[in-house]
C-alpha cells in the first residue's frame, strides 16, 4: 500500500506536475501490528546463564531487571543508582527515547550485583565502562582496560554477546537484547503490576504502546480460560 501511494504521488506530481492535491497527505496506511518475541522466565535464565563475560552479563541482567533499551543500559552511570542503600532503590534512566528521563524501581538483590560488579573496576563515572580497542596489545587485563575507559560499553558488544549466548542456550533465534525488555514487561504484567505502571517504567509516551503486552502473557490467558470455564459452568448448570 505504501508503494502504491508513493508511486501514484510520483506519477501525478513529479511526472505530470499536478499541484494543489492534498489526497496524498490525507491517505494514511495502517501499520501492521506485529507481536514482539518474548522469552519465558526459564529462557531468560538460560540465556543470561550462558554469558561468560561478567561486564556484559551484568549489563544484560540489568536490561531485563529494569526493562531498559540497550543504549540506555550501557550508558548507566554510577550516580544513576538512587537510594541504593534504602529498601526502595531506583535507577535514574537519563535521556531515554524522546529525550525523557525516568525512574525505574530495582530490587536490593540487583543493586548488590551491580555493586559487586562496580567494585571490580571502580570506574568513577560509568557502571559499564568500555575497554576500547587494542587493550590486549598494551598488556592490560580487561579489568585494567575498563578502569581506564573514557566511554561506556558499546551496544554492538552487548548484541554480539547476546547472539552467541542465545545460540548456546537454544532460545528463539530471532531474540535480541531488546527481547529482554519485552520479556520484562510481559512478566511484570503476569505478576499483577498495572499496565500504567509498566508503561511508565518502559518510558512509553502512550499507554497504547504498552497494551500490546496483554496479548503476550500466558498467565493472563490462563486466568481468562479459567474465568470462561466458570462462566460456562454457571450458564449451563441447568
């Protein structure tokens, strides 16, 4: 439909010089709604367990734990861990999609894993420093390299490691690090967290974007089937 629209636009406007028509601006082509890939909790555990690089393993763990985009996760700074010593720690996600900041809750267990990782490199700024290139040639270990890093871990490093871990763990071959974000939203919904809260945690501009996850939760489907069975029994009890 898009190809037809722009072919007609080119034919009449570019080839025949038609002016004053607004039809091409008014015609809207509906985008298809494609359900994202979602991993089960067992599959999430399997793929995270297959990651051998601690710096990327912790980063992927944080992506799933907070529903982050990959670019948001690698850019987390030490100062972004708010109230880390309180019972209700939060992560400050800076400049997410659309340039918006947001806060995402974390469990104390996740905070402790982040602390343990930071203690290994103790970079003053980045939680996930990038070692850069050529660090082996300079005789550094990876921890020494990231301690001297001038920027954060690269998105490509996270994606490549996830791809290898995914192949090893046998999960859906089309899964990417972003799949962990989809899985986070679906699993929270299964645990009873409200759709509006999940939308805020994900940084969605509209609740309509988050509604798609209601189609992906097996727990909700099971509850629906149970409710339908109850209704059916009541209706046909006579």
